[in-house]
């Protein structure tokens, strides 16, 4: 096994947005960062811009061959993985503001869109996590962070006076993130005995391509909670859902 002493982190969907800001902040902490991107050239450009010990890896979370290849690269080069940030995700609606996401309304949604969103946002997380879990188990302090959304909260979404009721109902993106939260709890329950801390995070309303940059938080601000959960101490929580201000209701 490679005796690499610096912590090694992999961030999926990291060539832009919250993923890129997360990679930048982890690199700033002195970690070796593997910047996952579907497009190798875009990933390489982002890694070069971040600098430090940042390296692009071609990774499509819906592509089994690329997932296997990345796991093999990490195995050969580092022998372990300390941090996995499952950030890659899609809305299914393209880069639209939440107020315009009418094509996700349950009564008229295209089931094919729902399947595509779940393929990336849920099944992709399972595929990547399971491929890298043997390497995470070799870490003295393994951490898994699943990037969710406030829209995943059933408590907030079902509150008739809550902020989410101002948005169109969603049969794809929001349910996929709710499923991701449930998946987070199940991984946490299974891996608790092994010291693997698994948490979901809500970065907040961040200005990214997904919302046509209408969010009021910067990507750096959104990434802060991701990094905090990626660098938890041994006594940190597991199986939780957190925002910058603390726990988010399920």
C-alpha cells in the first residue's frame, strides 16, 4: 500500500459550482484533491486553476467504467481514500430558476426525467460510494459527505407556511434529494461501527448554473458546510442532515 500521508479527497462533479469551491477549500487545507468531472478537459482546467495538490479525474457517476477506473487510480496511487464528497447532481430541468421548474410538477412530469435525475442523484451516489468504500475503510478517519438540498426536507416542504411552498411542486429533483438523505442514514447506520462518518448537507441557495445564478450565496459560502462535514473529528456526528447554521429538519 502506498504510504501517502496527506489526506486524500475525491469530489464528484467538481469542475464548477459548489463542487469546485469544495475542492478549492479542501486543497487549501493541504489535502490531495481528486477533482471529478465528466469532461476531462474542463476538469483539468479547474484543477490547474485551483493549484496545490489538485488532480483531475474523468468521472461520470452514471458510467460504471469511469467509476472503476477512478477507484483503480486511487488504489494504485494512494492506497486509500480519506474523504468522498458526492456532489455531482442534476435537476432534470436544465439550468432554470426554481420558479420556472414547472416541468417537474408531479401531475405532468415525464417519468423519463425522473428516472434520469435519480440515476445521477441517487444511483450514482451508490455506485461511486460502493466502488470507493474499500479504500475509505483503509483511512484512519474516513468521511462521506452527500450534497443534498433544503428542498429535500419533508418537514419544510409540507409546511403550508414554509418557504418551499412558494415553489412549484417537484417530482424529480426534490424527491431525489429526499431519497439521498434516506440513503445517507442507511450508509451511516451500516458504517458507524467502522468509524465512517456519513452525513448529508444543504449548502443553501447558492448562485450556480442550476438556478441561473439567482442564488444569494457564493459557491464558497455553500461549500463551507461541505468542508466542515468532510473534516469532522472522530467524535463528530453521523447520519445527520446539516446546513451552515446546524441541523436541517428531515
